[in-house]
C-alpha cells in the first residue's frame, strides 16, 4: 500500500508522544465533570485554570531557558499557536452548551484530520495517499460510533455546530502551524507560551463565569491535575512529537482522546458502552495503527 513504510525511530517516538498526549487529554472530561458536579466549577473556568496552571508549571521548568528567547525566534508562530489553543478550547465549550456533547465532539474532533489531510495534500500539490484516506475515514467513522447519536440537539443546534466547526478548524490550523514552530523553538517554550496566551484569551469568559475554587483537597487536586498532567505534560509531549510528525497524522492519533474519555466515562461515571461504541473504538485503534505505519 503506497505510503506505508517503516518509519524512523524519531518518527515512531514522535507518534508515541502524541498518542500519550491524546490519552492524557482523554482524562480531562471526567475530571472537569467531577469538578463541576462536586465543586460547582464552571467548565470554562476549569479550562482557564488548566491553561494558567500549566503555564505556571512550565515557567518554572523552563526557568533556565527563558521564553523571551523563544519569542524572539518565532513571535508570530507562538502567538498564533497560543491564540489557537485558547480559541478551539473555548469554542468547544460553546458547542457543547449549544449543540450537546455528541455533536460537538464529532464535528470539532472529526473535522480536524480531514482538514489537515486535505491541506497537506494541497500544499504538497499531490493527492492524499491511500493510507491517509483509510486512516481518516476509519477515524471519523469510529469517532461517530464511539460518541453515538445525541439524545438532544441542544438549545441552539445551529450555533453549536458552527462553534464546533470553528473549533475543529482552529485545532487543524494549529496542528499544521505548530510543526514548523516546534522545530525552531524548544517544546517547553512552545507549550508554556501557548498555554499562557490561551489562558489570557479565556480569562474574560472565566471571569464572567466565576473564578472561585473551593479550598478543599479534592477540587484543588483536580485543578492541579488539569494544569500539570493534561496541560504541561500532555502539551509538552504533543509539541515534542510534532517535530517529526505530520499534522494529518497527529490529528488522527489524537482521536485517542475521545476513545479514552468514553472508556473512563463508563468506568468512573457509570455511562454504558454500547456495542457500536466498542466497534467504534476498534476502528479508532485501527486508524491509529495505520497512522503509525504512514510515511513521515
């Protein structure tokens, strides 16, 4: 099959880093749900603290490699990466509120691999190879089966779908952009600056929703987990992996996020995994496996 090769060690390592990032991102939904139900923390506020704490942690980690040097090397790229990070996360929250979780997830996450694959083909002036088409098709179909049909269209389905589309486009464009930035700037600096810019972008919305966090071990530990694990560690792995991974491959690998989220929702929140969801999970794993074998 054209496009399937034995990837180099660096390409395999990059794909592994992005896959681990997708798994860590998949734990976010359960933690946010617990914070919302147990501590009354608004999801937008949780997203703000996630980015703000992550930026703070990375500022300490990168203290010997100041961000100012990174900003001098790639100011526009870092600014756009951070703005994209805040924008697609904020738009996803809007999509969930207006169109429901299922629609928001399928549209926003499902559109990213399609857009990145088409964009890379246009830039390279050639048709997408067969493995790319197979991986994207299996991934999008699997995503739809994992999420399932929504029980409700939401209060404003049209607005929600538009927000989800914009969120997916934002992630796709960020994935296409960040590869070049990550190859010029250290991953810690890319992660820290983008998280900081994203937090600033979400700050007004979090302020409107309420910034209070109950001073109890559970909520504080949840906020710390979101900032350290699902932001600092996960995005550091993602941006490191993007040094050697095409945006279209990364977009397919990050489909592990909704798969992990669905499994955890069944284990922790008691949500039932249907046979179609299990079949969708197998399709997602097949898409990831094909992506691992694609030409870097």
